[in-house]
C-alpha cells in the first residue's frame, strides 16, 4: 500500500520522518525521494534489512539514520540523540516479504527450513524453543490467542506426542503435522497459517507493548504530524484501533460520574474512520496485501 502510505504521511520536503519497520526499504525510499532538506530515521530488528537498505539507499545516505532496534524503544533512542519531535511516523507491522521468501529464516510453512522465525538474528530464542519446549497447555494458549486457531488443543497435543519421539526441527515437519490434524475436506487456506503466525508473534513479542509504543510515538509527533500504521491481522489492528480511540477521546472517566476528573485531552484526529485496504490493482501483483489494514491519524 505504498501510495496510500505516502499520501497518508503528507510528506514535507524538509520534514523529519520515522520508518519504524524498515523491511525492504520501499516505504523509506519513497519518503526519501520526497525530501530536500529533511531526514529519515529507519529502524528494524533485522540486521539483514538494515544492511540491504544501506546498499539500496546509498544515494540517500546523507538523509538517513539507521537503528538496529525494536521500534518500541525508538522514542528513547531518538530523544537520546536530540530528536524530540518529528513530522511523520510509519509503522508497517508483521513479517516482511524478504523474511518470508528467505528460506533459511524459517518463517514460511511452505518452504523447508530450520524452525527459526527470529526477526532479530541476535536473539537466542527461536521457533524451535517454542515448539519443543512449551507445555501442551501453553502451546494451546498461544495458538488460540495469537493465531485464533480452532484446532489449537488438537495441534498442541500432536506436537507433544511427536516430540516425545524426536525434536521437531524443520518448518515442513511442523507444517505437515498440522495438516494431519485438520479435516481432510478443509478448504479455508493452508492449515498451518494460523499456528505459524502464532509462533512468530510469540518468538518476536510482536504484540507486547504495542499499545504503549503507539502512545509514546504519538507523543513524538509535531502538531499536524501524521502517523500511518499497517496491520496484517486482527490482533494488531484491534490494539491500534483501541489506542487511537483512546488518544482521540476527550475524557476517559466513567460515564456515571457527574464531571470529568481525569483531565484527559484529545490528542489526535483519526483520518480513517474505517481502515484502508489494498485495491484490486495491487492485489493482482501482491496478494500478501489482502489482509492489510491501513490507518492514519493526525496530531492536534
């Protein structure tokens, strides 16, 4: 949703922008092309993303600063170098196309690889640890909570049974096990999709602190500054929607109280009352955008 992101950010030539999730660098490059005297601060947990962007965006090297970090810590990092306000912030959540397509990263349920799914390759905790070390009850919980998986308990039980014989080491081992737990006549997409999503979210702590990160990043925006978010599943989108609603609210007091005692002031205007979704032209060339939901807010 490149065009929607660029339009949503309403880029100023001399503005300061933050790309919280650098990924393949496409959005970052789009911002950079619109700048004259401005600057972009780009962040990613994945060192591969940063190293690739350094090469891809070399001609803009005087206008970009990279952070190998979780975007949830970015406000602290920016303030630490004297950046206390910015004109725009982009948060494109979830796994990148590069990570999905890079077989050795272990994100895909259709490409055989070691169970990994780490966005930050410096981390010691991977999908292998989740699948082989979590209890049946805990596996059931994360499959249901993060994958909204209807067969969560059955799949968790099958995993525990198999790993009593040997560790589950590869993506296809896990994927084939999940397929076997599903009804033979199931036609609702790949059976492993929801569990792989759940494991990935658990490994990378994707939902942990998301709401607080939204609040702190909005605090960094200048008056009139924009934030654009893209979520790829309902769990992320629900957190973002709730955070934006709270930021737009004038008062959070119990409605039964005769007057406001919280002192909460409205901080933003939500510019997308309903999230934007990918159009037919984009879906024809990028079916991964099918679940994307884009929201835009403006700081008061």
